[in-house]
C-alpha cells in the first residue's frame, strides 16, 4: 500500500450522532422524506446524500465503503452481504448473454462454480487458464471477451498473479481487470498496480473475527453507482445487502488490520521456512522456492509481509485428515474453512473449498488430495506452535524423523 493510501485510511474519522468516537449505527430499513419530489429524485439517482432504502444504501454501509475505498486506493466502494455477492454482482453488471470471461484456473471454488455452471445458463462462457502464463492470457482474448478475472494470491494454490502485466494486456484490449484481493489485503494493492475493480470477501482477514459474512466491490464512482442503479444495477436488483450492524462491526475491526496482517505474515513466514527445512512440501510466496516469489516481491507492500496462508502437502487425504484432527485435538487451531481468524484454521481444499472443481481439473492444476491449506493465526509464541505442529507430524509418521534438523 502506498503511504498515501495508508494515510487516507488512517485519517478517516467519524463522529457518532452524540459525539461518540464510533459512527452511529443506522438501524433502519427505510428512510423518511420531507417532500415527495425528493423521494422521486432519489429513485432516479439524482439526489446525493439522501437515503432511500437500506438495500440501496445506508449510512453504516457508506462509512464502511469509504474506509475500504481508502484501503484499496479507489474512488468508491460498495459493500455486500458476502464475497460471492460482490463477485456475482460485478460479473453480471459487466457481462451479457453471449459474452466471454478469462479467469485464472485456480480460484475459490464458489467463484469457479458460478462461472462454469451458473453463467452458462445465460450463454456466458469462461476460459480457465494458468493466469501466470501471460501469452496464454493474451491469446485467449476474443471479440466477445468482457473481462479478465484473477485472485492476487490464488485460493488454494497460492499462485501469484502479475497484476501489472495483466493490466497492460487488459488496457491494450480495452477490458477491465477484476482482482479478488481477499488473501492479501494491505500486502498487495491491486488498484495501484492497474486493476480496475478490486473485490474482497470481508469475512476473512479484513473482519478478522470469523463472526460475519460480507464482501466489497472497490472501483470507480461511476461503476459503483451503476451497481446501485434501481433500474439495472446488479447490486441493487440481486439484493445482496449488508446489514448495518455488521457494517459497523467490520469498520471497527478494520482499525487493527495493519497490525494483524503483519503478525499473520510473520508467523506464516516462520512456519513455512522451518517446515521446508524439515523436508515438507511447503508452498508460501515468502519462500524463494515459490515460483511467484519474485513477482510477489515486485508488487507487494513489504512492511506487511507475504500473507498469512501456507499450504503443506502430506501426500494423501488420509494423512491430511489425521493431521488436522490431531492438531485440533491438541488446540493448535480449528479444522474449519475460511481464513483470517486469530486462531489457525486448516482444511483440505480438494474436498472442501475447492470441491466444486472436478477431480481431473484439480489434478491438472496440482491440487493433490494431501494438500492442507493453513490460515496461520496470531500466536504470540510461534516457535512453540511450530514445535507442537511438528510433534503432530512425527506422531503420525508423516514427517520422516531423519530429515529433522537438530
């Protein structure tokens, strides 16, 4: 994140209705008007600062949207009731029947299923490819292509997209580059690198407490307003509205995001380095062995590290399940999907968050049955955590004891 973006977020300051240090929560679904003419103008989108109905906008959602726009360095942002609510609204706002999307092959399973299985109902086709193969991306563009879609750091394989290079391709072809930055808030600033639209599942790192589901679309003012248009806005008409109470809660949690991301990254880096030394097959962008390590280094905001996600391949689903169950039993975290929690979360994505992807495609992209995705927590003593995790590996005979460095 540029210093400007960081300061923009830091300088956001709101007073509550009675002088509170947190903005007041608008606990209303609908809003009154002094005149009928103002209500009409608001429906037509001609009135700034007037609230109509909370599916359209609310003060609490707008406060959160402003903070997220400052976070990503975009003109505006719309919050939604889930990350998928943000993703689907963006795609359906941009694409019409017969259009074409180019997408990374390794993305969140829900996004993959929406693109492959749902959009086909409307004649919208998606080409899934290796987003790190820039020639393949350029060659896949057709006259019907309407967007290129990727994740900054992909779910679950942690592939790193070269956002600047992808942006050059999209701008040459007058296409929008849509980037899901859920895995790397603060670590990567896609808009600064040339992305046109940035999406997050706020459920994850940005909220950080695994107590709600939410999403956001960050982009130009024009695009964000188009999503809320009462006549043809996908955000408005699909109804993915974030509750005001949750918006207020997420806004408060955002204030510690910079501290949390540094600790998530610090802990993940320590575990990745040590488990790789132990001979495990570890994937983490902070390791020189990662194919995208240099790309990540070129585009990251170094003070926030390489992120809080690592994967470890333990060769089989049987090993993966046994290890996760034992780690949970020993209070090292939770066998659960999602990420960004204060405790470590682990899951086997091939049979959970990526299960929508057919097995043959999982194998083709390198998503093995034994792959475990770890969202590393905020443990204060990460060396102790490492030793306890290693003990679990040894007790299950997953880690060859002869490879352990004394």
